[in-house]
């Protein structure tokens, strides 16, 4: 957490928010790891934005994303497509998410970051690293529930192993 | 944590339990990562059950496990065999465990889940992913100490890289 | 946490320290993952020691380290060399750090351990495991801020994949 955040919010409040965001990550990863892709859009606000972008693009301020969904309509469309129309080999994904930290608090809006590693397992193949990266999140508290107003997934794994089927 | 759990247990209590379960994971992983296999059965109740099962078997409700120990006697027997009678190439294992969440509380019984990744290093080989999976645990509070009444390890890594020597 | 620690420090205090150490890990990993290597020495006390040692050496009490910096002068020298004089292929690193636990508290000095996995991505190559290991840390509270008096990184990954450019 930055010095700025530290000065305006108490350590206790930051810890409380961090624990809440970590609980969010649990729920989010669980839905994706179980393959329940159609429950995934419910983690976002109605105007929620989801982007998966290569780190070199992000650092060069280039806008091209591997995935981009603006608003719940696009999120639901994406989820429906993955569940019902896209063709891909069956696979399991598993998330490790650690190092969650709160980087900003502004009323009901919370900014946070965390490192993620997604492991992918295709039938008859060893588990491999699909992608490692960093979530740069903006959460909004809606009816006491954290929702993503913006999730930017900045990934190091510039060489995509074949394809990224599911959101990370 | 599910809506059901949320309604019956306070957020503070869930956080407290989560922190306690995370401390348990630390101790458990430390024992295995140090290779102190004969201390491993002490994490279980006398009637504790330990199973390692492939995810496709678990999801199809098929019972075949990669490892199965029912009760402390079998756990100790397994640990003794690994420490003293089995032959295998020397290796290090290391655990990453994240995304711990409490999924149920019923008196002294606590249900929890977490994602694990186990990395294995053989002499003169690069570190590889041995197994990624999910702990589905039932803990029991015995004399203020958490013990495993049931640990089900559901793994994604269906193709076992040669063999799984140690419990995960 | 060991039984000794438990008896002398309250569970609440241990949790508080663990959350603080976890926050430290976040800041530390963020600096390295962003490649801001010259900010890295600021995580140490003036007499801080940093060592990266293979697990077989550590367990045999052999002193040879892959990296060794004694005092802030050497830490800064190392950081400067990496930033300005060494030649290496561009790369991203990413940390996963989990299973943090407090192993000792003695006034302003805190001993802690955690498992780390560092993933490395070279341009045009898939992400690979650079190193998995365990931090064995001694922190000192200086002006309410945790600083490393000693970080020993004991790594399992005895076969170094080409080279380890950055500290872990």
C-alpha cells in the first residue's frame, strides 16, 4: 500500500478491506476453476469493464487487449459464447492468487492489486503455466458486496500457449 | 463463503477461522516441504481420512483414489513406509496454498477449501509442477487445536509425472 | 508458528504481525516484479544481509551462496550493477508468496518464514519456473516500518535455468 493510502486510511481498515478483497478472489477463482463460466459476469457491476492485456502493451500504453468486455452485456455474451458456442479441447484451470494489497480507497470505491498464476491442464497432458500476471482492480461496494467496476489483467506470459479460452 | 455460511456466522468469526486455517496450512506444508513425513499423521484426528483423487473421478463420483488412508493407523503406516521402506529418487517438494475460504461451520466442525500447487525438484532437473488441486477439508477443534477429520485433495493434474511419493 | 512462540505471544498479536509481514511481501514483490531494482535495497536495514542459497548447501551448513550481500552498501552496489552494467536478455519476473508465518518475536525483532515461487518470462518464450524456495527472514521494526535485517532465500531449484539476474 502506498504512503498516500496509509496516511488517509487506518491500518485496521486496510486490513479489513484486504481480507474482504481476498474473500472476493476466492469466490471469483472458484467459479472459474469449477468451469461455471456463466456465473462469472455476476462479479461485475453493470458498467463493469474486463480487460486482459499483455504487459508490454500495457507498459507502452497501447490499447490492444487479448480480451475486452465493456459492460455486463458484453461479459454475459462472452460467457455464453464460451459455454455454448465455442469449440475447444476440454481443460481444467486453477488459480493461485497472492500478494493482495489495497492501493486506494475513495468512499465506496476500492483499488487493489494482486498477483495471479493460472495453471491449465488438458486431458493427457501435464499441467502447465497458462499465464502469470497482475490484477489491477477497481471494486465498488454495492449493497455491502464487492463488485468489479474494472479488472485489468496485465500478463507477463506474452507467448500465449495455443489459446486462452476462459477469462483469468 | 456461501450465502448460507454468511447468514449464520459473523464476518469477524469467518475471518478468525480463515486465519486459523491458514496457520494450519503453514504448519502442514512446512512438515511436508521439510520432508518430515512422520510428523504428518499428527495433523489428523484419530479417525481422520485422507484421500487424493483425480478431478475427473471426483466429479463422476467414482471412488478410486491415488492415495487413501482411513484413520491414524493407516496414516502412520503410510508415513512409515515412505520414510523407511519405499525406494524413490531424492526430491524436494514445495507447496503454494492460497485462496483459503471457510465453507461451513457447525459447532467444533469447520469446513474449508483452498487451492494448492505442489512443485517438485529432483536432483539435476528443473523444478516442475507435480500437482495442482483443491483441498476440501473438514477440520475439528480438539483442545483448541485444528485437526483434519477429512482432507480430500482433488487434483487437476490427471497425468501423474512418474509418481507421487509424498502426500500433498 | 512453534509452540514456544504461541506461549509467549498472543494469537491476536501473531495475526497482526503476520498481516504486517504479508503487506511487506506485497511491497517487496511489487518492486522486483516491476523491475524497479534500485528501490530494492530500501527494504533492508543498514546492516541488512541478503543471501540466496541452494537448499542442499543450506542443509549441509555449507556457506556458498548464489547471491550474498552484507550491508546496504553491497545491496546498493548489486542493484546498481543489475540496473546499469550487467548484460542479460530482457525478462519479466513474477512472485507468488504464500504460507507466511511468524516463527519468533523478540522485542522489535520478528522472525518469519514464507514460501515463494518466482516465474520468469523471456520475450518469445513461455513462462517458466525460475525458482521455488523459502524465505527465512529476520525483520526489525524501525520507525514503525518493517525492514529486513536478514533474508535467507533457500531454494529447491538447484539447477538454475541459465541465470538468476534479479534478487528473489
